[in-house]
């Protein structure tokens, strides 16, 4: 499978007064096309920091990061927008939809930024809205949608540019259990059908159990990286207690 992301000896520290506080230490990681992976670990383990670095939202203190084979380490943050727009999709726990835009317009917006002609934008956004099961709500604004519907719109927006990888930060945190399972089913189906790499940062045991790859973090380091396929999504072997999840 094609390598989508590679991290080589990545460190990340934050300055707190006169002290450097390490968030990640010597992280080596590869993600390949079609991975359905979960970053698991207690609060403060480095999950969000790692997601931000892979998403080109932050820069490492040391080490190198490759996105789609391109070394992005030395590229200034203000010049990374094109890489994010072309290769990376984001799904957030708070949805981050633009409140004054309809569901359709929210999905169309990344294509507008990329300069795609209107006819193609309309077709692409329509296909994604149908794929995530939200076509009937296309003309409604976010405040007229349920949490599950808003997350479906956010998923469609993340996928509409056909990114190589989608980063999901606690995507089920603000959903009830039934809706969370529906969203996971949807993401799993999209992963299988499109081969899009999905990386979750999560405390949710449902996501961890469903993931085909589980990456455990603690104190800024990768403790384990299990990539064996899981036959039964209801297996409880990787409970939140064993993974050290708060």
C-alpha cells in the first residue's frame, strides 16, 4: 500500500515560561493508504499534538514529517494551507461548520477555495451529501440539524476534496451512543469503499474496538502499534482500562 504519512524521530516541545515541556518524544510512525487507525492514550499523552503535526497545523521541534512523500518540515506554516486543502481532511468533535452556510454550502466551500468551477463543485458536493445520507437536509443550516446530521455534513466536507488522509479528533464525543455507532459505520464503509486513510484521536472504546490499527501513546511516546486485522468489531480485548484511557 502507498505510504501516506511518515514521521521520523519527531519531537515537539512547548515553552512554558522558562521551561520546555515535551509533548512528543522521538516518534516514528508510518500511515499507509487504507489504514483505519486509532490514537489511544490518556489525556496529555500527545494524541492531539500528533494529530496537529500530521495535519500541518503545527511544526515539530525536531525530526521530519512527510505528507504524500513530500517533506513538509521546513515549509513555513503560512504556506502549508495548500497541502492541507489538497491532501488532508479534518473532522472535529464540535463539527466546526460555518453557521451561516447551508449543509450543501459547507460541503462545497473547500472546493470554492480550490477554484473548482461551479458545475463541478455542485456535482461533487451533491455526491458526497448523498453518500453520507444527508441529501434531504442539503438546504438547512447547521442550527437546523441534529448532532449526527451535522457530523455527517462535516464528514462530507472532509471528503469532498478527495484527500489522502482524514484526521478525526474525537468525532463521536458530542454524539449519543446510537448516533456514534451510525457515524462509525459510515466512516468504516467510506474507508473500505474509497481507500481513504482515517486516523482518529479518541478516548471512545467503540472507535478503538472498531479500528484495524491501534496506536497507544503515553507521555509523548508510542508504546504499541498493533496493526493486526480484527475479525470481530465487538472484541473487548482492548478495553479502555488496558489502553490507559481516562
